[in-house]
């Protein structure tokens, strides 16, 4: 592979994966904060306000990093992938520009109003602000996923003037890939928010303070919403898997490391352990049906697009799929255990189980990241599936040295931000709920 | 007006929005470090832009997104040609943006000083480099077949650097006037004193820019007239009107740049045939029509709620009340 292609891809991977650490929590925790704010608005109870603002502070810290790392993504398509932008800008630019006009402005303006307008705005309008922020983050996800879905499954365009031109906006926004991807991403984000709240609450309950009842309430709510989230993740994931099997059979085969076409096709649990006919069940909901293997697909691709290697890096996709599903199963188990303990047995959580919940915060993050690695690495060698190879998409006028410099600089800044955010989050969690009623502001906060 | 020209104008409008709004918050970002004597005072200055800076920055994001949607070739060529300056701009914006959120959580005065320096440095670099980028658009960059053929040093010629200084000076003036209008007491007075010096420097720089202007000196003269008018208004204490004049001056400067480029969107310094034009860089008619509808519906709404947000926070800030608890 060309060095410049490799460097540009690496930079895209670093900046995008890093950005997507913060995005799901913005959506997921945003939902929780909005719910707590609503409760506090309804009851007018100071205790409710304290816990709402505690989660709000964590939300803001996370939001800030999400926003600043998002700017890079908006420009990167032109900076590193100028051939790509030229080729698909007519189509791809549309959802990106709409995202800015419909979502980013709402998100940033009303977030400012929510943070600084608490004592200025009427209470109902202040509450509406946080719901608008949450809604805007969901709307933002719609448009960026429409853009991504075009890369996965190009629709609504014609090939004209040496580039892809948009001809059918409706087809673009009802891309079947998008319709299956969106619920999966959003329910994943809800799980991220839920496990974050569960883990932090578990920590605070274990630590023991006068606010334990508040965190127990948070815990229970996150448990219920998280359970709904995980069920939806599994269900939408199943549908998305079927959609990938249909739209991108090569990605699907690579995910399962299925070399030869089989009917019925077995499911590989881990290398060497197989469940007969299970893959056919996943695709067709019945124990028979043909699933194409990589070798046959490679031949078909060669026939259609000429000689070349059309198989994506198999071990990355295969491994990532197992990480994603494994983490989701672990999440489901943790939630079932908590539900069993708290709801059925009506007993408080085990102290050791609470520690487990703290580590559980990492599970949705691993699953989200692995999921995107499957989606993006599994699409290779294409940047736009079947339309444009990744190696042809890179900027021609940008030197290796420039990309090396930017990759290094972004990595250093991102690492520093990760450390600082982690320290500040931990401190904020340690400090817990603040007493707002005393009238003495926290030192120059 | 054809859709291509409409979008050329609309992208100019988005850049005006960015240069005006983020202009004063870049200015404030730099000024707080020099006008504030301790971390409380610096915090008060920063508080004037806290609710707004993020919304202001979205104008930049949307200008980028709109360039990609309406003029993919322009977006691709411009952003890849200015690769290194843009990397620095992005780093500056990242550091600056995240520091706003870190600052009020930092416990030690020294940590806050570091934050304030980071905000000032980020604002300074971004302001300077946006000026450099705009000046490069005016004089053209070495581009052949849509690909950059020069080096970093082709982008930092004296003329471009002058553009950077001009931009910086305009933003500082804008920021100082904004603070004069937003803050009370001693801190306001300091900002006001600074704005008087800054605006005279800016008038001087604009005069040079008008002499150096490549084309369309009439619009450049308008910018010069507006900034000179603002200077006179400042000395007569008509601060609100002066602020509006600076805003109009920002708009007319961007207009001057875009008029000078038209019908090119990116001037190639290699040969005129290599320049990208409004016509050959644009998207298809379908995309432009679609985006026109979206923009016609949403841009007025955006302007409405952003204005409302400035109205909500219209009250002058006294240093005592500048600390909000999140």
C-alpha cells in the first residue's frame, strides 16, 4: 500500500475513533440529563436538581471534547481525501452541510443557553433547551450516518462529468443501509449513557455518602433504560447484520471468516469452534440458505471490476465482530443480574458486583469502536463501495511529511486531552453532588 | 442570478458570519490575557463569550460543509492546498475550545493561568492563520489540475502575512469593542482604552490594504470608510454604532475578497487556466437547488435563535456576577 494512503487512513482512524468515544455519551448521557432535568422541573425538588446538575457537569466535559474533535472530521475530507471529495462531493456534501444547518447550530446555541441561562430563562424554556440539545445530537447522527451509508451502499446518484452526482435525494435519505444502521447506532449510544451512569453510580454507592439514595435512583433508572437499550442493540444488530449480508456480502463473509460458500453455513464462535447452520439462521431466520464465501465473492468482484484484491483485512473484521458481540452479551448479563437482584430479590447490589459495574463502563465503548471498525475496515478496499477504491481517494498534493506531522500532532493533543478529561471527570465524580441551596457559589466555578 | 452565483454569495455570507462572530470571540480570547490582571478578571472577560463561542464556531463548520456540497472542487483543492496551516488552525481551535470547559474546573490559579494562555494562544494562531488563508485566496496559490504544487513557504509570503496581521488587528478591535459593550466598571474601561488604540492601528492597516488591493478598490474603500467611521465613533463614545460599523467593515472586507476572486473561486498563481471558477467547481444543478431550499428555510431560523441567545445574555456583566455555577 502507498505510504500516503496508509498515513491518511491511519490519521482518519485515529481522529474518527477518538471522536466517537465522546459522541455516543453525548447522545446517551444527554438523554439521561434531559430526563433528570424534566424530573427536577416537575418536582421542583432541590435534591432532583442536585443530581441533574451532577450528571450535567459530566455531560459538558464530555461534550466539549466531542465538539472540538468533530471540527477535524469536517475538514479532513478535503485535507486528506481531496480526490474523494471531488468525486462524491456533489452527493456526500449534501448531508454534511445539512447536518451543520439543522443540528450543529441548534446543539451549540441551546447548549450555551442551557448552561448559562439557568437563572435567567423561565424554567420551562430552560428545560426545553436541554431537550433541544439532545434532539439535535440525534438529528446530527441522522445526517452523518446518511453520509456514511452512501459510502457503504451508494444510492440516488448517477455517474456524470466524471463524478457521482446526486439525482434522488429521497433515495439517499432512505438508503436501506442507513435505515438499519441508525437504530443500531442510537441504541448503542443509549447503552453507553446507561453504562456510564451505572458505573459512576455504583462507584458513588460503594463509596457511601449522604447522597447514596440519589445515586441508587440513578442506578435503577439507568438499569431500566440500559436494558431496553441492550435489547434494541441486539435486535437492530440482527437486522443490520442481515442487511449487510445482502448489501455487502464480502464484509459479511470477512466478519465470519467464511472462506467457501456454504449451505447451510456454520457460525464460527471463535476460531475452531463452530455452530452448524447457525449463520444461515442469522441471515435467513431458518437453518438453511446459502451464504457466499470470500473466495467466490473475490472471483465475482474480479469479473466485475478487474484484477485486484477485494477481500478486506479479515482478522480485524473477524476479531472486531467478536469483541462487539462479546461486549454486548456481557452488558446483557450485567443488566440481567442487576435486575434480578434489585427487582426480583429486592436486595441491594453486592459490593463486589458494584466494582464490576465500574469496569462495565468500558464495555459499550469497546462495542461501539469495534462496531465501527467492522463497518469501515470491512468496506475496504473501497472508500465508496463498488464505486471508488480507497487508494484513489487520497489527496495528491499533500506530502507524506505533512500527514506524518499532522498525525503526530493530533495524536499528542488527543492523548493530552484524554488524560485531562479523565482526571477532571474523576474529580467531578469524586466531588459528587454539590449543594446549590447555600447560595455560596463553588469557588469561582 | 444563477444557482452557482447564489451559492458563491451564500458561502461569502457564511464566512462573514464566522469572521464577525468568531472575530470578536477570538479577539476576547487574546485580550483577556493582557487586559485581565488576575485570574478573576481574565475569567470575567472570558465569561462575556462563554455562552456564544461554540455557536459562533459552527459558522466555520457550516461554511466548510457548504463549500463541499456546493463547490466540491473548491473545497477539495483549497483544503488540501492549505494542509499545514489548516492543521495548525485545527490544533488551535481544539486547544482553545476544550480549554473553555477545563478552565472553570481548574482549582489552582496557576492552572487557570495556563488555561488562559492556551485560550489566548489558540485564538491568536487561529485569527492570524485565517487572515493568511484569506489573503492567499486573494493572490492565488500554486495549483495545477486541482493539486497543490507549492510548499508551505509559498503560503506565508509577506502579502499573506500582512493579511494575517490585518485580520488579527480587526479581530482585536472587534473583541475590545464587544467587551466594552458587555462588561461594567474598571474592566470595561480597560477594554475601551485598548479599543481606541486598536482601531487606529486597524485603520492604518486597512489604508495599506486598500493601496495594495488587487482589484475592486471601491469595496476596499468602503471597508476603509467604515473602519475610519468606527474610529471616529469610538472617540465620540458611540460604541454601539461603532461596533456595528466594525461588523459592516468585516462584511465588506469579505465581500471585497469574494468580488476580487469572482468568477474564480480559487486563483491559481501558476496560470489563469488552472484557476477554479464558480462554474467549473460547482455541484450539479440538482444539488444546488436542493441545498438552496434547505438554506432558505434554515439560515433565517438560525439567525433568529442565535440573535435570541445574544438577547438573553444582553445584560452587562459585572465582575462580581461573572462566575456561574454549572
